[in-house]
C-alpha cells in the first residue's frame, strides 16, 4: 500500500513539503507560512519550496526548512527542470505529504509525484485558493488525493465546474492568529505614527481602507471609482499594499486618483 495514503496515517512525525511560486505578500503565502510554522512547532519536518521572498526569514526563524528553487513558479521551459529535481528530492528525503498550492508548481509536483513508484509516493494534497479560470490548466488543482477548498463558495465553484469526486474535497477555512491580530496589542504610539505617515487627522475623520495585494483581482480600481461617486462626505481613503509588487497597476491607480481630483 502507498505509504502516503492519507486514511492510513497515524500520529507520528511527518516530513511535509509545501510548494509555492514565491514567499512574498499574499493570502496564499500567508497560509503557507502559518501552516509551515505550525508544523515545525509540533515537531514535524516542515519544508517549503519556493522562488524566495520576504517571508523566507520568518520561515527559517521558526524552524522551517526553506529550499530556494528560482524557477519553480516561472512560466518558461526552465521550470521543467524542477520535475526531475523534485522527483529525486522526494525519493531521497522520504516525504510523507506533498502539498501543492499554485497551478504551475502543481503541474511540476504532480508529474514528479506520478513518476514515483506507487509504494513510495507521499500523500498528495492540493489547495484551491481562488476562482481559477475554468480550463484544462486549472484542473491540476483537483488532482490531489485530498483537495482543500478555502471557503464554501470555492467548494461550490469546484463542484460546479470540475469533474472531481466530492469525497476528496475538504472545506477548510483560513484562520488567523488572534494574538498577532489583537487590537489591544497595537500601541497608541504606533497608531499615531501611522496616522502621521498616511496623513490622517486625529479629529474624528472618517477613514475608509482597502488592505490587500495591489492587483485588479482585489478591486482597488473599483474601490477608487466608487469613492469618486461620494460627494457629500468628508473622508480619507487608503489602499494599503506593496506598491513595488505590481508597479504598472499601482501607476494606473495613481493616475485614476489624479483624474478624479
């Protein structure tokens, strides 16, 4: 029997490998970080393979092994070299669980996994983190022995658009660290510093904020247009995100703000 068959696993220490294009800003990256750190703190051998990014230090500071594979999320022929590389890695490292979190790395991971003898294949998990375009390229995210849907609507989307066995689907909502996001832990000094940095007055001014990665998927352009229709209210509005991650979209947002006055 395949050693990675999920139903046959018992309580022991695992080697868990997560594969993702990069460890930078984003919800998928945040979930990868949280899960990897949790596994490491529970004594498991937690490994993340990615093209690098600002969150790598947090991984390593918390006992997670990070492997830098520069082309793992690159849409080029160079990424194909990672198939044999990952296949060899899984053989040598006795991986228990392979968790694929993005489409291109998922193709690489799935092919590498299929190349293994069935007796040594790890358990295969894929996560559906969003409304991927419904096409053959996206079907790879349904190939896991367990497929995680991060919300009810995503689960419904999968069932409506893909030929997937419902018994393989697991609904697992994203969580958060209540200590890290406790408002009581935010000092008044930090609040004042951010107010000053963002040009927000401390006189009861209404503040409307849209935090998130700067991309059209997150709707900052729609947010700005909606704000432009508000004419009878004084407010300050903020789009909070990394301006260097998507410079062309950031420029378009600034141009749109300027055009609205």
